[in-house]
C-alpha cells in the first residue's frame, strides 16, 4: 500500500532522543487544528492500549537480555497495532496523522545501530505496515552532545528509572543512529526533510510549517 491509496496526510517526526520531536509535533498539531483540520497525534512505542503494554517491555531497564531481533519485532508489533487501530482509519476519514517516530526509527536504531540491516527491517515493514509510509518525514538533526544533554535533563524529571533503557546507550550507538538518518534522508530527499534541531523552538516550528505547506 502507498500513501496515495488513502485520503489523509501522514507526517512522521524522526531523530535521536532529545532532538525535539514531541515538542515540535505538539506545536504542528496545534497549528493544524487552528486551521480546522482533523489531526491524530500518535507516538511510538505505544499509541494503542496494547502498544503501551509492549512499550513497558521495551523501556524496562531490567530487560537487558532482550535480543536485538526480539526488540525489533516488538517495535513492529506496536506499529502494526497502531496502523490498524488508529492510523489507517484516521487516514481513511481524511485526517492528518502525526506520528512521533515510525519505521525510519527502526531502520536507524535496529537496522543500522544494532546491525540487523535495512532489508530485514523493510521486509518486516511490508508485513506490519503493509508498506504504509509517511508522505512527509521531518528529521530533526541535532549533534550528539545536545541530544544527550536534553534527554538527560528531561529524564531527571522522570521518577521511574525503569523507563530509561534506551537513553543509556553508548555515544557510539547514537552516532550510528544519526549517520543512518542522514543517509536515509539522502536516499529519499522527496520524503525526508532534514531540519536543524539546534535552533530555538520557534525557528524550528516556522521551518516545519513552511515545509508542511510546501510539500
Ligand atoms: N529547540 C529547542 N531548544 C532547546 N530545548 C528544546 C528544544 N526543543 C525541545 N527542547 C527541550 O529538550 C527536551 C527534549 O525535547 P523533546 O521534544 O521531548 O524531544 P524528543 O521527543 O525528540 O525526545 C525537552 O526538555 C524540551 O523541552
Ligand atoms: Mg519524545
């Protein structure tokens, strides 16, 4: 299935932890709603009741033995449920769907950083999402120091230490994630738009707004 089969618009936000995805998605959703648009906001992992149960396995810091393949399948299980339960119905009724992460995250984290490979990720994507890809992906690019600094500042506010598993990965892991995002953007310049995430919130929001209207 391609995005041309459905009526609505599908926009995803990508980037390393702390790059500003959640912040910018909220701002874009508010602007689109102010224009009178029907907007569905969804975040990965999670998004659905079942997805939240899977999310607790993925983010549990005591699950150190979770294998890379099992991790990838859990992300796709979350995504499959979200596609069927929320995303496709919303696109069918003509809504704009905003997703905080989608398959590009799996390509960057599991495919590249964990070394499982692009082909494996895309084969599972065809099954889990039936090939549904965003029409537009906003990749917020940020240097690793800023990314980790912001994520750690935010995590200090999170009481539950068990939710921090992904934030404690080595710097090298984050570097591989960023390099893959940049490579994906180079491969698909029509869909993936790179926006400098180091600017202030307002400047980034203006750039995203301009990109959404242009595409
Ligand atoms: N442009 C920005 N400049 C400085 N800090 C930011 C900016 N955008 C977001 N933040 C802050 O950085 C942290 C991470 O932002 P968030 O939107 O949660 O990122 P993500 O969802 O990509 O992990 C939050 O504390 C947020 O308030
Ligand atoms: Mg977030």
